C-alpha cells in the first residue's frame, strides 16, 4: 500500500490551473527502462491496413479559426459542465494554492497540437503557440514544427524535439473532400534513421488527424506519391489513420487478431512539469474497448522509458458503463480513498483522457468506492460529467 500521507502532501502542491491540463509533479514516481518494442510484423501489417472503427476522439486540439472560442472543450452540450469545472479549478488557483505552468502566453490564444518526441523517445501531444495563419498554412506549420532544429525549434518546450530530419522541407498540406490530408515533403525527408520510420509515421499521422476534419493521411515526396517508406519499406498503399497506434507497447497479447486500445500515462519534463503520453496496447479481442483500456491503465506502464504510474497497486475497476445521455461512468475501488479524501488529479485526468480516446470523445464521470462525489486534488468534482480538454500538454518553454 502506498503511503497515503505522502500522496496527500504531494497532492496539495499539484493543483491544476485548468481542469485536465497538466500539473507540476507526478505522485507515484517513474519506472525507467528500455524503449518500447515495435509490434510483430504481422500485427503491424494488420494495424496499417485497418481503418474501420478508428476513433479519432477529438481530444487533441484542432487548428482554431480566427475568432473561434479556443477555450471550449468537448461538444456544445458539455459546455456548461466544462465551464463549471474550469471555474472551480480557477478558484483554487486564485486562492494561491497552485501556480500556472502555461508560462506568459495567452491561455485563450489559438493553439496547434503536434506530436513531439521526448528525451526518452516517446511521442506526446504538445499544444504550441504558432504564428497566425489560414487553415492550410496552419496545417503546414504543424508539420514544420516536427522538423528537428527547424523553423519552430524555439517554440518547443524543453525536453522535446521533432522527428522529421533536419533540413526536411514541408512543401504543402492539402485536404480533399474525403477528409484526406495530402502532405508533400522534400529536402532531407528520406534521411531519417531506419529505426525511426514507424515513429515518424506515427507523429505525422497523429498530428494531422488531430486537426479538425482530417480522417486520414497520404504522403508525397517531390511530386510523387509514396507507396512505401524509403528506408524500411513500410507500406503506404492506403491512407494512414490512428489505427496505426502510437508508442506501441509489447505489453499484452501480440496476436494477429488482437484489438488495440490507447491509454494515457504520465511523464515529467526535465524541469519537473507533468504531462501525458499516449501508449497503444494490444488486448484480447472481444472485450469492451473502454473496459479493456481502463484495465490497461490500472496495470500501469511496463517497459516504457520514463512513464509514471497513475494508479495505486490496489485500484480495481468495478464497471464502465455508457448511459443513454452518452456519459461514460467509470467505477473504481481503492481503499486508500475510502474516507472520501481527495484523489490525485493525475489519476482522474488519465481516466478521462483514456476514455475519450477510446470512445467518441465521450464525457466521463468517476465513482470511487461507490461515492458519487469524487474530488480531485485540483478541486474539481469528477463525480460529475467532465469532458477532455481541447488542448493537452500546454507546457512552458
């Protein structure tokens, strides 16, 4: 059993500036080891070919149009709940209990979410302030931010860098009527390390499909469509979608007919700022995807470098139910919180992000030991429906 007093002491220092936005420290420590293993070749081929039932949840920020309200998260029907949760968190901040980790930038300015590599080799969504541009220009900028030591290197937070080779040229990004983004590259695009080929594809795919109205990605180089990647020959005969997975883990059954779920663990930047990292895991087919995803979250990180456990070892999943109103209720049991004390926000945020990623961006409410009021260390009641944020990981530079 983890020492409850130790967690409570840390929790007070980890209040969040906004609901479901990063906090300044992790509560349960980290487990560091080797990089994540790629999936077996037969499983990888299946993931590359599967596009049906792929859920692009909208957790990640779309490129905001000028004048759009970038502070909203989730659907219009969830706006009241999200606003209430944000107000509660802001009240805690105004009381001096926490310090914003957003830096000096305008928290309501439009942002673009891109998938960058951290110092441990994992991809994570990072919300960036990039110069204002029209929709096509903004999409091009989002990929230019992925170029190592590129034009937007100064906009990246400490401990992150792009996966595209230095000197890569992003020539254009267009979106057709079928919601397919066609990205054309030039320059040093083909000079990446062979072992980084899958990671490069994941970063491009998750960055573009996180933008509004994009369901798939097609790659071109110097005026020619790529049918396979230049170094290891990864097939590109059909559009790339999030069924590709991200930060693939060797945890669980690696079977040809396995299902895949994506869960969110916690990590810390070099300056100690906490953020969230998606990890795709294989699970036995036939399970309810939400139930399987939350169970994988409870299991915690396996051999992934630098990821932190967000649940205690004694956390149990009682049920995951989707109501007629579309709200997903996750019922957990952990005797550490049986007295109704505050639950670490990292635990609750990871649950919300994980459920949203594996559903149609559903709102989430949590039950802990049967209690309907579940107050996080950010002073937000997660016992009421909460939506995933529009921007994940707004890290200071």
